[in-house]
C-alpha cells in the first residue's frame, strides 16, 4: 500500500513565520506502509522542482515528516491513499503554510477507502477542503442530470449552467471556515472554487456536440470572461497562487482563440490573446510559462514562431527554475539543433539510425495502438499529405510506434489504421515511451510529430497534426531549404 502527498511551495508575506511545516499522524491498520511525499518549492512552477521524501510508518502506524523552507512558504499538499488497487482518496489539493502542524488520523477500511480526521495548527483548511469535496460530489450529480435535459440548449438552462449559482454553495461553505483560515488562504480557496467551476464549464463546452448551437460556445466564453472581470479585487490579486484558476485561464485563452479564429489556430494566436487578456506581469508570466510547457499541442504556422515564443516566454519569466526548464526544453526543439541520435528496429529487425536519413526530409510520426487521435492523424496524412510527397525520394515518412508489445505493433502495421506499410515503420524495441528518444523530446503518447531537415537537424519541433495544408507547406519549406 502506498500513500502519496504532494506539497507545492511559493511565497506570500501573510503566512506564519516558522520556517517549517509538519505533517504527522497515524495510519491505522497499517503494516509498515510507505508514505511518499513530493513537494515543490513554488506552486506556479508546474511540477518543475519536485523533490521526493519517503516516510515509513512504525509498527503503530505513526508517521511524521518535516518540510523545511528557506523563505516564507505558501504551498499545496495533495495526498493519495492507495491500496493494492491504487484507489485515490484525496479530497484535492490543500494549501499548507509555514508554521503548520497538521495531524492526520487516517482510518483505513477493508474496502481500501479511509476516514480522515484533521487536527492541529492549520488543519482548518484541510477540513474545509474535505467538506467542499463532498459537496462537489453532490453538485456533480445535479450537473449530470441537467445535461440530460432534452431542452438543455434551447432555453436559459445552459446560461444558468455557465453563470450558475452552483458554486455559491461551495463559497457559502468556505465562508463558514473564514475564522479558521488566514486571509491569503481564504482568497486562494475562493479563487480555486470559481476556477474549478469555470474549467468544468469549458470542458463541457468542448466535450459536447454543439454544432447545432454554435452561438452557445461564443456566448458562454463571453460570460466566463465577464465573471472573471467582476471578481473581487482581493481575489484577482491572489489568482497567480490558484493553480486551478490559472489552469482555467490558460484553457480559456486557448478556447477563446478557437472561437475567434476557427478550428486551426497557432500558438501565436493564443499568445496574442494572453497579452490582451493579462497585461499584469505576474499573471501574464504564469500563463506564458504554462503555454510554453504545453506548446506541443498547438499548430506552428512557421517553425520560427515557436522559437520566438520560447524566447519571449524566457524573457518574461523571473523564476530561475522556469528559466532552466524553458532553456533546456527550447534547446531540444529550437530550429537548427541536431536531432538526438536514434537507432530503431524496423519490421524485419534491421536497425535504422539518424545517419540513414541524411539528405532527406523526415516527418517522424509518433503513435501507439489504441490512440484515437493517432487514428485521426493517420487518416489526415493519408488523405492530404502522402499523395503530395510519396513519389518524392527526398521525403521520408518515419512512423515510430510506442507499443511495448512487438506483436501488437506488427499487427497494427498490417491493419494500416495508424500507419501505412509503405512508411518506414519502426518501434521503440519494447521500451514504449520510456525509450531515450521519446523521453528526450517529451513524447509520452500520441499523436506527436517531429520534422527533420536534410542535415539531420530540427526543422520543426511542433509540426501541425491537424492542419494538413500547414503541414504540407512546412514539408515543402524543408525541401526548399539548402
């Protein structure tokens, strides 16, 4: 059995002066279980500075961990109690402050669930979060019933769903704990509640079939923006510490760009929306970082755009940790950098290396069996890209599969759903996405692509997987480059 805790740190002047926080307690019915702690020194670093700390319970199930900090600390702690079936029991991410001494009485039940009672200094925010989580579960049932309404989109139901007062019940519950929370924690939890609600609405918008109601998306995007503008000033000031709200804002900027520009957008479009939406430096910096970390999901209208956005993001970032990450990530994917040397077996067992493709433009397509997005990408390539270049001896379509099982990979190649037999088909030799090449480029699924020039260098680290015209133009540019 494994229990995980996640702690995130950043800085805020209103927290306690002690330079440590303590988490301790008893894991009842424990038999020497390990508790794994992962803490981050800044909540806005998006898991860049993770440091693991493990604690083993004694024969009575007691445990204790001390979390030191060199500065005034503000963070989040998330824990998962997992039995043999790895069932998650966490109520969500709870804030933690310097000077906290949180005691957890964890009573494990036979069904791998647990009852948890919190006590000690700073425990109010944990208890509050637990009760909010339980309330959210009940509200989610109401939300699901609303969606089944046959006239959901035909009257004001959906408007009510977006602007809705559902989250007001959560805010009312939060207010009951106000006397047990510091002002900073209260404001962050307030922003978390609203950010979570807005994020759910956005996901509902883009997971439902709304073609008969295109105006719903545009209207709802506008409503969510208005809701943000009308937040209390105290909440706006603390938003950068609410990773849930930041996640919503990043998603909002992306989806608003979709509404404004149509299906195919570039990272430059999203960048422009962030600049206009978040002129304040700290908020813009946080959104820039999140956008940079996720830029592989955007279409690049030109390779140099991605490079320039890496550099802009680096210039706007004050965090040393983020600068180190962005520099490392950018260097891997900057146009002109040498591609990491690789060696992959093909369908007959012959090892193919980077050297085998020098003098040719190579589109690397990463996929795995069962990937729905990979199916769509393969179909688009078959329809719009292969016909233009399949007779060009200077273009190679290198299809890299992340399947661990060789038989599964070979069967998929034969079926030609994710690739073509005509392609140069290789796989990661049983390593899946733990292969050094896929790990280096952060390819952890599919579909992902890489465009390599004739010299074996990066021509585009983020070639489009949706807009095939843009991809064709990119391949042609690579062919024309001397």
